């Protein structure tokens, strides 16, 4: 997986199962261009909204997503063995930064 991709698990209001998606550099650039308040949780939610909106999995606005529909965002951090090769995902490690 390219370094700028982050697998996400997004819990939305009214859904029994989470939505799985993968953010990429487009979502990070969109976040950097947005006028967001500081905070890792806000950035994680914005990146999740960006990827879901971009991929057609969420039809609403950022404000609707943040204020009403998004319950929680998890990003799964790739495990690195120290040699630079990712060894898969360790679901025991989560981050709300969405960028690892």
C-alpha cells in the first residue's frame, strides 16, 4: 500500500455495520485546504468524509457528516517490521488521526 493511504473504519448513525474505506493523498490535500479547527478527531472525521464523499459512499455535506451522521472513525495503522516492509494491519492498534 502506498505510504499516503490509510484504511478507515467509519461508524455512521443508522447503520449496523461500519463503512470501510481507504483514504489517499487526495483526501489529505483536501483536508489541508479546508478551514478546520485544530484537533486530531476533527481531521480524522474530515478525511473520512472526504473519502466517503469522493467514492460515492456518503451523499451529504461535511457539516451533515460531522454534526449528525458520523459516530466514530478508526484508522488502522500498518505494522512495520523495521525493514520498511508493511506486515499487514494490526487491528489492535487504532488511531483517530487518520494519518497514522
